[in-house]
């Protein structure tokens, strides 16, 4: 429901689109907003135009939530993420509306996108208690030691969401961050931010602890450098980085040895079932040695 | 009764088969590099060991081109089972020539012969042997079956730059997985320790390794820089300082080239009050004084529980006092020479910062040789987290001692560093060891042991200690297009 005219004499209640930080829905601390239009150029809403300080607050929230989320059992994380899929399914029609408005797709194609996003979320929900078995190993070292390697979450991941695919693309890059036990600060598609706000409302009504996902709307080029430079951000996904900024963002990330997924030359086909690449990208392998003896 | 004393047990330097001059290895041959020759020095005597021809940037071009040709014409198309046999051959020859390599390593690096003989060379041979067996099993490495079940394809040409602390072993840590996965490689050994990598190249030639698969370019940092920035590479693997690692990551921004970094560390070694103290003392001593502390994963911060700090300190000093510092070729030597004058200066400077910032310095009363580059085992107590000796990587035989009261405090202090390479935990309580190991933000956690390495066991860091792993199935992924 956006700024549509009255239907049968009744004016709809339009939504205020806000940021999602630390489990709350604040406006930008800057008090700024920007107009968001649909694919035909009609005004949909004024979304919050996040600032550098909003980035800082979001990183702080993500870092604070990291201990609890990474420490939750893999089974619990799987259930929580599956709950998100349940909530997505319940809000399917509204999300389809959002994607139609944002991307100018037919209702049928938008429905396919939303369904794929829900299914992608389910796919990653099922990964939480399998990552260790698949990416880890027991290592047959030549000595009297037990020795094993297992993935642990990288930490806070900054995600520049794909600019084109406003919901499926976002889910495609965000869900693996959560499945590994990392927490996220997302900058939504700049021109198509409203489905991301819809997703944040889903997350808030799932069992995902506040701060595990933080979603900012605004100018990607303004926010990205702060995310790339922040010492508490350990990983950076440049999926939706502006082309002219991508290299500089990688350079900035090097100052704190961040793990970086570079910007693809063209936006990925998010309908393809992913492999484990994103799960590996946001995992750190820890190897533990312990002696064996009597 | 008089305590027994050690008689000198000096290894024969002639076993190193030292040559007056060495040259770069490019496209299957030793060639005259266009760079200015360097003289490599024995740090234990500061005498010149040999003259080493170095590469110029045009030699880098030639080596990368040779590696590309080999990748496209011989090594890339070769069945994995055949690649495997070359690597097995090289592993065997390294083992057969192990005594020669160990003595040469000790001469060039300054590390005790006991370490080069018992750790560096056998671990290098094991690393080659382990990875040889992967070459025809890449489809089973967990990165997907690939075309025809052969696993993901290799990346192409690898540029590798390695440090001086484990010259042969670090060379092998890059070469073995790169070649097993089907890549070719151009390796730049450290300026001060080029010799064993060049003998390894000769071994590869003896094994019949096709020309261009392995290229070794001695030189200084400028050649390393020219190599890692070369447009002809598909992958860069670097082991060294965090500052240089960051520079390389910046250089590769936007190129899409793969990168793995194994950088510095400031590892915490946590000793709980219920630890087996004598074992913990041994582990702490090994953790920091192994290889003169020239180890990125050295346990350079001792975190000891306050209730046992005094007793532990006494045991520690008593044990460190018995360490024998001296001639690296003597089989009784525990701590050898500092690799270079520049490194010795850095250690002296950082130790002085410990004094000026108010830490209490204790120096082992051990005798030092009259010549050569040596630094006595040193322990700083009363160290605070803000001091440079607690924050900066010293890369020398200097231990900083901090205390803690609770396990939570131990973990918080251990993790209070931009690094995250390794950590140690000493306790007799299994659940506490695991609780601590889970919370340490470090790529390798040694519980009730320290500084253990194995080719099957992935090694590498969190955070500013770099990314990527070396060793085992997981390390292999860094050399596959997976």
C-alpha cells in the first residue's frame, strides 16, 4: 500500500519506510529522506536517507548481536531462519506488490521472484547445522594429537545489496551471511529499497534477534565507504556497489584486511541455486590441536 | 657432584654443499638474472655465504610467461595422476637430501640445526608428500566434482612471496598445493634466505619437472612487488608482514585475481591455575623461543592466571635460563642467531619500548657468542595491554607476561588484538579448554601444546592475520577455481 488514490471512497493508510537498526525502526538520525518511485516514475514513498552515523549505529548493533547469534546452536539458528521463511510466505502478497512496484515486473514474474526468495531462504536455513560437517575436517596429523578444523563466523559483514533484484537478490546475498552465524549491515538497493524494508518487517516479526540484521536505505555511494573502512566490519559484499566506486572500496577494505566479495561485472542471476561459495566466504576455519595421552 | 656440561656437537658445515654463487631458476634452467647480485650472509657469523643472482622486472616477465606456457602446454593438460608422481619424486628427493638442506638452511637463516633437521626439512618433505596425493583426487576435495570428476579447475599462474623465517618450508607450503591443483608458480624467496628455495628448484629439475612449472626468482622487496602486481598472474599467495599484506590487497583491488594472505600475529598463550605447570612452562618456552621467536604464530603474549603468576614466573625464568644460545650448527643449541641486522635492530627497539613504558625486563643470564647476530631470551612482566610489547609483533625471543583473574578476562585479553593467527590454552580441565578454544578468535588453537604443524592440518588467520588456509583439504581450495 503506497500513495494510491481512494478505493470505493476509502483512502488507504500509507506506510512510513524506515531504517531497521538493532531490532528497531528508526528514521535516519540525519532527519533526511529521499523520494522513491516505481518503475514508471510515480512516487511511491519517501524512504529514510541513511547517514554515516546510521552506518556506525548499525555496525555497533551488528557487533553487539554477534556474540549471541554466533553462539546460538546451529539447530536454533536453523529454526530461526526457517521461521523467517514462514513469515515471508505469510506476507507473500504484500511482497509481490512491493516487487511489482519496485521492478516493474508483471505480477506473475514478481510472484516467481518472491517464491524463489522464500525457497532460497529455506535452502540456507537448512545449512546452519551442516556447514561444519561439510566445510570442516578431522585431520590425521602425524603425532599423538586430536586435530580438527571447523568453520566459525567471520563476524560483521557489510552487504551492498544488488541494485536490480530488490528482494530475491537481497535474500541471495543476506541469507548466507546469517546461515554462517555472521551478522549483517545491509545497504538496500538505492532505487528499489521498499522490498528490503518489507523484509526488515518480516525479520522483526520472526525470531531473529535484534541487531543480527540491520538494513539501511539511502545512497549506496555515500554509505559504502564508511562500511568499507569500519574496523568492526570483517567482511564486505560488493554485489551492489556502484561500478565507479568498487575498486576504491576494495582498497579501503584492505586497510583492515577485510574479506571481500568483489562486484560482479553484471548482476548475478539470482534464480540459480547457489553453491557453498558465500558460506565459505563468511567463514573462518579454526583448527584445534589437543594431545592424546594417558 | 658436578653437573654435566655439554661438549660441542657441531654439525659439519660442508654438508651444505655450499656453492660460491647461485642463480635464478626460470623456465627449467638456472639463468643469469638482470638484477644486481646480492650476498647472502650467515647471521651467526655475519660472513658472506654466497653470491646470489637476482631477478629484474624483465626476469619477472620472463618467469611469468614461462609459467603461463607450462600451464597451457604441459602441466595444465597433464592428468592428475602424472602430476602426483612428479610431486612424490620431489618429496622423496627432499627427504634424501634432508641433511644437506638442513645444514644449508641453518647457515643461511641462523636457526638451530636441531630445528632445521627435525622440523623445517621433514615437515617440508611431508607437505610435498601429502599434496602429491591430492593431485588425482581433486574431485573428492569437497569443492564439487568438476568436469569428468576431476574437481574444479586450477586457477592458472600463481605468484608467491615468502618470508625468511622458514625459507624451505614456506616455499613448499606454496608450491605443493599450487602444483597439486594443476597451477604453475613463480616464487620469490626472501632477500636474506634465498638458498634452500634454489636448491629446491634444482631438486625439481632432478625430478624432471617440466620447464616453467616452478620458477624461483631471488631478489629484494622490489621484485616481490613487481611479481605480486604482475598482470600475468591469476593468483597471489603471500606470507609476511601485515603491512605488506595490506599493500598487496590494495594492489590487487579490482583485478579479480585470487589472493591469500598469511600475515602477522600476537598470539596469547593462556595458562589457567589448574594447568600442569611444568608442561605449561615447556609449552610457553617453546611457544616463544622456538626459531628465535621468528614465528608469525609465536605465543608472544603469556596470559597467566593471577593466583599462580608468581610461581609460574619463577619456573619460567628457571627454565629459560637453561636455554643455550649460540652456534646454530651445534646440535645442543636451543636458540640460534637473529636472521638479519635489521631484525635485530627492530627487536632491540621494541624491547627498549618495553622498558620505557614501564614493563619489567628479565634477561636470561646465558652467555652469548662474541660475534654474530644474537639476542638473549627476554621476558617482560608487569605488561599492560596498551604497551607496544603487548600490541606489536616483535618477531624475536621476547615474551610479554600479562595476568588475568577469570576465564572471561583471559578470553577478552587474548582477543584484544587486530591479529588472530593462533593461541594457546593450558588447563587440565577439558571442558574449560574447549570453552576457551571456542571463544578465541584465532585460526589455530593449541590446547596443552603449542607450535605444532602438519600438512593435513589447515593453518591461517582471522582478521588482520590474513585470509585463506594452508594445509589439508581446506588449504587446497585456495588453489582451485571453486
